[in-house]
C-alpha cells in the first residue's frame, strides 16, 4: 500500500491537498495481516474496527445481483 500511496502523492496530489491515506479492509480480526501489511512503514497510521451492517448472506446476495445486472447490461451494448 505504501507504494500506491507514494505514487498517488507524487503523481496526482495537488499542492493544496493533504497526504493520501490508505484503508485496509480485512474479513476477520487477524492482527497479523495488518501488522505484516504495515511493517516498516514510518508514516502515521490509524487502525480501526468496523462492523458490517448487512449479514454475510445479504451482502453476498447484493453483490451477486449487482454482477448479474452488470453482465446483462454488457450483453446489450
């Protein structure tokens, strides 16, 4: 992630804009994933917990419906 944030700041960020921030979303609460992803990074970083508002099944149904809709739209183009 550090690579992408550095590239974004170097190539896209305007002079009046703040430094870019990155968000790492994890499926479960495995601190090792976050620890390894952020190892040796010397930039300020915050880690927060989040909670899905939909159950896993509801989210899967929503995503699958969106994929089907997109595929149907592409067929008619």
